[in-house]
C-alpha cells in the first residue's frame, strides 16, 4: 500500500496559473506592480461583490496590520480580538504597541461569543479604556455570528476588522465573507483555499480607504519626483508573479470549495455511527462554510477513554497529518497576561478538537486511507 504523506491542506494548482506567470516573465513585469496585480484585485472584487475595493498584499498579516492603522489604532489603545485563532490575528495589535483584549468562543460557530464581547466592552469602557476595534475571525472558514457582533459594533461605535483569512468562498445569509467588516483581511498562504504561495489582501468598503492602504503599503511615498516620505510606510504590496498565480487560482476557487465541502460531508457520514465524535458543521442554513479545515471534537467519556491525542498519534504513525485546534491566544505565553473575557469554551475545544486532512486535492486512495484509520481506531 502507498504510504506517502497525506497533508492537512496542501496547495492545489488549477492548471492556468503558469500562463499568467509566463506572461509576467515574457513582458518583464517581475515587480510588486503590474497587470496581474490589478487583474487579481479585480477578480477578487467581482467575486466577493458588495462594491468592495481590494488591495493585494504580501500577506494576510500585513492586511490586518494596515487595517488596524487605518482604523486609527495607536500605542496604548486596546483592541478586542477573538481568542481562538491563529496568532497572526493578534500579533499586529502588538506591532502597534496596543493591548489585545481576548474574547472566548461560543459553541455554535466556535467564533467570538457575543455575550462575552459585550461584557468586555462594558467593562473596558467602565475602566476608561474603550476599545478602538474588534477583530472577529471566521474560524476554519465558518462565519462568525455576523448579525450579533455587528449589533454590538453599532451599539458601542467600535469598528470591526474582519479576519477572513480562512474564509474566502464562505457566506453568511448569501453574502460573501470578507465584506462584513469596516475593513477585512484575506490570506493566500500556501495552505489556504487558494494560494499565491504567500500573500493576502485588504478589503475596504470605499475607494478612499483603498487609496490610503495603497499609499501605506508602498512605503508611504509622497507625490514628488524624488523619494520623499512624511510618515512611516510598509513594503506590503504583492508581486506581479504571485498575483499571476492568484489569477489562475481564482478560476478554480468555487471548484476547490466544492471539493473541501465534499470532504467535510465524507467525515460527517463516516462519524455518523461513531459515538462521542462531533464534526464541526454549520449551525443552520444562514451559514455556508468553505470548510477550509474539517475538524472534530472527541468526547473521551463516550469513546471508551479514547482521546484527541490518541487519535492524532495513530494518524501520525500512519503518515497522515492532523493538528489540534488553534491554542487560544489567552493561553499563549506571549499573551497570557492580557485581559480575557469568557469561560472555558475555547479551552475545552482546544483540549478535545482535531483538524483532519481537508485538501481539495486529496485522491480517492488517500480518502480511503484516512477513513480506514478512523474506522480502525474507533
């Protein structure tokens, strides 16, 4: 039997990426500017709709960093952030010398809990520290509770920076993720739903924010014949080569979402007869997840003591990659001294949750190997 490595989420090329890259070489557009960058931005704007304005950048982290700057966050400000997320959601807060305030998850979507969010806002305001922004994340492609979070954003006049790094192709009530925040961030890292090898994008609601983001992302160069700078800028623009890969990937985005959703359904079907295992799924029809990563929760009390870690090690021995859920930020050594609001929902999810191979390029043989290990273990 073939025992080659099965990855959690590997890049999946569609076939036309090379054509865009070759065109960039043939026309000598090997720079952080060019027709592929413009074309990729237009492709994204058309895809997510809502009259969005997109700036292609070198990373999703850069998009979050610029987003905070554009929302006026400065040193010693406070920024609310979902605790259960990848560290890239929280790190840009620290770049600016601001203070993260972490919020627990709720069980429906594993995203920011509206109850804990309001508790945090009320408490921070009472302490004279009204937060400057809310970073809400669509975890593993699952939309957060958009309506509830937006109501609180409006009520307390705190803008949302939407971290849609994992959610391109996901929807809430028929509207694409990446269009709900005052500013939003996308990621095209190598393991994402589509990739540009590395890269990201900032999504703005109006042209003025886009123009300001472009200015900051290109070293904040003033309008002068020589190089002149009146404020700090950043080298955050995407290259024309990477954008060419992105243009090819956009042609297969919906197809890849379909493959990942199909893999999720395979897990739902497989675990339907296994007691003590729950597959992370949409709470109702308002939610449409790209299921960038499929995840499960294992309850040892119902699996005869078999744990998340037991299963992970079995998969590892079979050369199948899996990974515990994101360790909550409020448990991370670098962030554990910062404010946290909520209970232990994210901690329990982390303790018992596991991400399973979810790639859009998994072969039928690889799927059979994964399912065989599930059935053998449980």
